[in-house]
C-alpha cells in the first residue's frame, strides 16, 4: 500500500494525506554518517576555572554508515541501546541536522537542501520534547500550527474533529500545555504533527513514560493512521511491544551502525531457535516425582502438574515433541511459548548478531 494509492482503507474516517512528490520510496538513506566534535573540559589550575588551553576534543561517530530504504505506507520500528544513533538519524531525516557524509532523500527530496518543502510532507514527534507552545492552551497551539503549515481551513476542521475523537482531546483542549499530563501532551503532539496531512510520520520514542492504557491508545491511533491514511511511519522506541504491535519490520542500530534490518518473524525464526512447550499433566502433581523425560527437550521449570519443556527448532518440531510427550504422559492441556523478541534483541545488544546466531549458522547480517 502506498500513501498515494487508495486501498481498502480509502474512505475511512481519517481521509488521506495530500500526495507528495510522486514515485520512489518514502525514505532513502545511503552510507549516512554524522560525527560530532565533543569538547572535554578539564579543571584548570584554579580547580573550577576552566581555560581554553585545557580544552581537548574528540569525535563521536553518532551515525556511522547507515543505509536503509522505507517504502511508502510501511511502518518501521527502530531500536537500539542508549546512544546508538537513533535520534541523530531521525534528525537528519527531518533536515534539523546535516549529515557529515552520505545521502538522505525523503520523497526524493534532500531534507537539508529542501527543508521547507520536505516539512510539508512530514510530521515529527519527539517524545522527550514538545512542539507545542508551553503557555498556550492546546487548541491555540494547534491553531498556530495551522498558520505555520498553512493548513487549509477545511482540512484543519476535518482533522481536528477526527483527532478530537480518536485521541479524546476534548477534556484538555483548553488546558495550557504545561499543565497536561505526559500522556495528554503526547496525544496533543500527535494531533499537531498530523494537522497538515503529512505522508510520513517520524516518532522518536512516542510511548516513553506512558502507562499501559496510554500506550495502548497511542498504538491504536498509529495503526489507524497507517492503515487508513497510508501514512509511512518510522518510530524509535525502547519498548519492544511498540514494535511487536505496530511494525512488521525492525531496524536494530548500535554504535551508529545497522545491525539488523528485516522482519520480526524472520529474526525470531533465525535467532529465537528455542521455544518452550508448557504442559499440564493430567495426573496430580504429587503423583509424578522428578522431571519429565522426553527426547530433544529439557524440563526447565515445574509447578505441580505444570511443566515447562525447552526445545530447539534444530532438534525437533513442536508436533514431534507433543507426540513424544503425549505418548509418555497423560496431558490435560498444552501451549507453546514463542521466544520473546525482547530477549532476542537484548542478546543482540549484548553480544552482536553473530554471537546470537545458533551454532553453524552463517552470515553476520540478515538483510
Ligand atoms: N549535539 C550533539 N553533540 C555531541 N554529541 C551528540 C549530539 N547529539 C548526539 N550526540 C552523541 O551521539 C550519539 C548518538 O546519540 P543519539 O541521541 O542519536 O542516540 P539514541 O540512539 O537516540 O539514544 P537514546 O536511546 O538514549 O535516545 C551519542 O553518543 C550522543 O552522545
Ligand atoms: Mg534518542
């Protein structure tokens, strides 16, 4: 699905964004680099007094040769440890920062050279910062943005009515932004970022600090604007549930480099070789002493009649294992637990993609 190509969602309550420059991907990034020169201050002879002579600097390679392409209508999640380069990458995609090297194109335009034009087609939410006016009631901030983005009145009215309903804004539309809770402020920021019908939405940690209900509401909203409007979404997060619930594609960035770019199902399949079969024995727990004995599986936990059997895709299939368990023990119920994506990603952060691969697998990247 592309932003300019109607699909089943056409005619939904969200309408469609104005099409940007035709053809090509939404975002194209090739060998992108960004270095910062960071000055270290050392105390001078007078302790607290710092002198210029004492200043030394070093270079931080925040983004170090990143390449990826995002097609129109995609929803991509970007994760990585603190300081990985996620926000710096987003800032280059908006035009706020200039790359040290490499190429960025947003809808075929350079965000640095054509910043104003690109701004008409993108919406941005930085979870840690608001683009709303702190002292103004939310509605006045939205009204001001309408002039900044030159949003036609009919579009503004239509979008405001939609966002008031979907994001439940009415309760706090007249409240100054500084008095809003974090979740309310985030909903206001989302409305603000989408007022001008952008084709692309960048979200830098949109669910940071939110409670489970607020996260759910925001995820629901993002799913709708992606499905019904075809808005391309790139989000960064530390919450893997955001990625699991919203994105089919995952970018893992660490130390300024792309470690993984691919499907969620694919990484789970490739690196999450181990699954767990949870069985409830029909016998009462006391009747069966000791761990279950089944080929190609290892009992890793027991709680009365409930047993957890870990097994690897390399050794057996779930179907064969279930047959083997059922032929030895009488079962009341069973479930299969898939590997948690969070655990897989944590292992990649800690040890890199190679070390997370099962023995015998090849290749250092899955792209
Ligand atoms: N303006 C700046 N000046 C100097 N160094 C910077 C600047 N902005 C970012 N950095 C450095 O670049 C690196 C990447 O930072 P960035 O904010 O992109 O990371 P991140 O992946 O967004 O991390 P987090 O998950 O903590 O938000 C870090 O080492 C950071 O200290
Ligand atoms: Mg960041």
